[in-house]
C-alpha cells in the first residue's frame, strides 16, 4: 500500500468516526477534494498525521466546529454565472408568476451569496412578497454568515458586474448600505428567507417547492450521494418544478436523469417530468 492509499484509508476512517461521533456524514464526498482540504486542516490544527487530527476532532468538539470549514467548500459570489440568472428570469419567472405563492430551496447555500441574489431577482420581478426562500447548509458558521447578509466591500465590484450581466434592472448599490470595509444587504430582502440546517446526506424533504437551486455542491459528492440529493430535489419539487445545477454538474448518467428534462441545458436548468 503506497502513501496515497494509506492516507485515503486513514481519511475514510476519520469520516466514519466523524459520522459516529457527530452524525455529520461526509463518507460519500469526493475523496480528491477532501484529501486536499484535510491536509489544510492538519496544518491548521498542527497535526502531523491524520490520526492526530482524528484524535483532536473526536475529543475536542470545539475543534470539530472550527474544522467544519474544511469538510465543506465555502466558495461563492453573488450572481455567480450570470447567464444562469438570466435563464431564471426568462424561463422560470414567467411560470412562477402563475402561482399565488411560491417556495424556493437553495440547497448548500454556503455563506449566502446565491440566496441574496435570488431575493434581489425575485424583488425585481415582483415575486418576493409572495415567496419563501429556504436557505440550507450543514455548516453552522456558514449559515450564520449567510443570515447576516454582510460581505467584504472589496467583493462588491465583482458582485456588481455579475448583477448587471445577470439582467439586473437597477444598481446593486440600491440593495445595501456600506461602512467600515463591509456592506450589509437590505433587511427587507431577508423577511422572506428562512435559514436552516439541512444535510443532503442524512436529512429528508421538508417542504414542497417550486424551484431548487443547488449549484456547485454535487461536484464534491460521489455518485451515490449525488443520486440521493437529486432524489430529494425530485421529491420536493412540484409538478413541472425547476431544478438548477452548477455549470460543471449534470443529470446525465445519474439515477434520476429520466425524471427531468432540460429547460436550458447550457445553463443547467431543468424541469421535473410527470
């Protein structure tokens, strides 16, 4: 057994131990990504071996809480992949308007950039007041950051460019106030957002929804967990509901590929079939 195989064996033992100790299930996450992030965690917590890291995580719950950032990927930006938001305006919004009330689910919301982007889009399309956006993640610190609606000021230039490219009808500055090197988005946008802990690996469906947006999350899952997540989305969606995935994700070859049709294939927007 070479060093990489031995490291992967220790990593799998760590993931099993974390599941048994804390009931967070990372066992079907992509090993290549976890391998890299666990090396960062070993450095961060001054652990020379995977066994030393496992010992600390199991015996020090406060260390495990800090280490959650290494198990999950917290990389996003507002209106990321602007063409995706354009096809939401073009294809999904006209259908959503036909409902008296709508529910959306942002699964794996990370630090909230996509949640606030969707809230702004719905506001501009006149739908936010009759919408509920469920924003879920397994990382408590990420959820807290998402709920705060606060972002570093130096990120706003890119956010603003994305907003305009995504079909924004005004200026992104209309929606936030700034000060002390950061910005905070308008609290009125938050009234229709529900932030909650939810694991795609272990939890079940909690509501019927009209649109699920789960972007750049499935790429960190192995196939069985990808299929489980898509199954949850299929169960949650109303008849002909919409599913949005990330630019590098696809339903092709998955267990539920036949349960959806492409609405805008290039932008990974799908609709549930009967």
